[in-house]
C-alpha cells in the first residue's frame, strides 16, 4: 500500500519546490525509480485479489461457525477471527510454524489432494484440559502426546471438519475427513516446497488462552474450483427449483402443528366489590346476545362464527361460517 502524505508534509513539499530547494525533474525521477520492484519467482502470486477476498469471506464464516461449536462444547468463552490471508511457498509456511505443533491433515472430496490446519499447542491443550474437566489451562507438552490425548484431539477435529464443511458449502459440496494428526511439521510434506499455498491465519482465544490457527490451502488442490472463487460467479443469479419432497415435508410439518382453538361466550365488566361478594348461584350478565353467533379463536386470531351446543353429552360448537372483519369482501 502506498504511503499517504499528511497535509503538513504536502505543505513542506510545495514550499521546497517554490523556493528551489527541490527540483521537480529530480523528484519525478525518484518516483519513476520507485515504480521498479523486484519480482521473486519463488513466490509466484497465483491467486488474484478477487479470489483472496472470496477465501477471506468464506473463512470469516468458518471462524464464526467454529466459535459457536466450541463455545457450546467447551462451555467457556471462545473467540475467533481472521487475522490475515496471504499466499506464499509451502516451504516458507512450514518454516514459519513452531517445531512442535498440532497439524491436522485432511482430505475434502471431490477436491484432489490434502489440506492442512495447524493449531497452536496452547489452544489445543486449553481445549483438551477443558474437555477433561479442567478450567482450560494451557501447558505445552506436545512432544509427549498420549494415546488418550490423541484420541480426544481427533474427536475435536470432527467439530473442526463440520464447521469447515458448512463454511465451504456455498461454494462446493465437500466431505472433509481427517487422515492424519501430526506434531512435527518436518514430517508433513503434502506438496512440493515451492508450491504456492494460501494461508488463512485465525486469531483464536479459548478462555484466557490465546493463539493462532492456520489453514493451509495448496494451489493444486483449489485449481479446479478457481473460477468459482471470482466475484462474477457470486454475482450470477441462478434460480433454484424447490424439491417436491421438501415441499411435502414442509406441508406435513405445518399440518401436524398444534394450535389452540377456543370459543369466547362473552365478556362482562364488574366492580372489584361485586367480584368479592360473588356467591354460588349469582348471575353475571354478558355482552353477548342469546341469538348472536359466538366467535371461535385460533391462537389469538378470530377465525370462525360458531353455534354452541352439545355432542355426546359434551359441550361443543358447530362452525357456521368464516369470521370476516369489517371491510373484508
């Protein structure tokens, strides 16, 4: 991003040009020289800015979903957000993470190849301690993972995969599944060292423990769906046809919904004193005429005109017509 001059710096520059301290031609040459930048072929930028923005939005959704899942499972404060998204060689990514960390390698059919999620050991052990009944303390003994700890962390990975799948379903239907849980990044060689990968860094907080979670997406895995990462794909308006079975399920669910049906015999207004002295056999006059139809309510809405009576020695009402409000045709 280019530096932005403050108003004071602009004033000083104009003053120097007007007094002759700076030459406009020399200044123009300096600007032209700054336009020449060195290109590193080892760090080939194979993802466009538009595709990076799409990946950023998807993983912001992933962070929200995983935050909700962990909060309900761990019963503690969890917060995650996207800190940065950048593309770099795979070798540089492996060199930048700790020597001992939690590496979740997984496949996501129909995508070909493996993806990688690296989790800071402090975050992993805070979750592990919370699941085992602790307060969520962070202690790092990653080099001595027991079989029980490995199994529990693998179960936690299933929550990670579920959130990842939901975040990606708007782009492509994937079925992520864990294939390996490793602690040493030197043993995790998924692609060639010079292969370009996108690294989405998430800032994570579990209880009082903070750390980073990195999602590594190799270019060779995403190559076949790159057109879907462009903004033009998201702007397309495709109409989805509703499945007939889905309509039937909705209709069945609505028909089985329980509603309250009640009939009001009338209303009356009396004083508190009359209410206190009511006795058995007293009569309360209602505002409802004897020959006027009663109104049946569905929930709190008037629905039918009904007539009171008995059926099988029980009080009942007979629907005579639909209720119509004033002004209804």
